[in-house]
C-alpha cells in the first residue's frame, strides 16, 4: 500500500489555491489578515450528511473563532456542480473551496477514498482533516481522520484554539527519537 506522507506540526503548510463561490479563489495556508491564523477544514463532499452537519455547526462558532483571530475555510474535491448542489444544504458564511485534486490531497497527506457506488459520488474524495495554520504559514495543529465519524468536538476545538492563540501555546508533537 502506498499512503501519502502526512504533514507534521511545525512544517510549512503547502499554499493551495482553489475555486470558491462567485469565481473567487481561496488560498489555503495564508490567512487574509496579518496576524490571523487559518483553520482549514477538509470535508468529504456533498454526498456526506455528517460533513454537511459539521460545516453547519461550524457556522455556529464562527464569530468566536473570528474574534480570536482565526479565519475559517472549508474545502473538498467536489466538482463545481456538486459544490453548487451542496450550497443549498449549507447555511454558512465562511469560504468554501472545491475541486481539490488527487495531487493536492496527497500533498496535504489526506486519506483518500474511492466511492462505494455511483450514487455516493463520481470521484475519489478525501476523508476529513483539520489544519490550523499560524500567521507564519506553519502548521500549529492538525488532525487526520480516515472516516467521517471521528472529528473534534467544536466547542473543545474553539476553546482550545482561542486559548492557544492568546497564550502563544507552542507547537506540540515535534519530538523525534533517533
């Protein structure tokens, strides 16, 4: 088996530009406002009701994140038509990118799945992941999942991110044994 190399805390997040709503683009790994952090939420796509639920719940904590200086973006491998279909199910104000390629998913170290049937979707897609990119473009925190059932609780996530940013919490998980 050949799995993508996972990104590690303290490494530079690869800057990826994706299409978003109304012919706009979003840049992953580069917050729009100096000093801000960026929370990059990778989701499976329109076919996943748990992703839709999580993205809508994220909207409920968006003001708290923004007050803490944390910008939110979400991305998937969905095509434009699938993205447009998904917008009808979403009630969010943060930017959502679409069209994540296999190469981009691999560069992010994401777990990638094939559809179980044409009714699920028509392309490979990434499993959920979260990346917190600090104001220097460095991965402050991250989480990978290989399915839609394992995701951080949003209240714990928001509280932790707010505290970490305010208290200059160090990047954890960098110990290597030689």
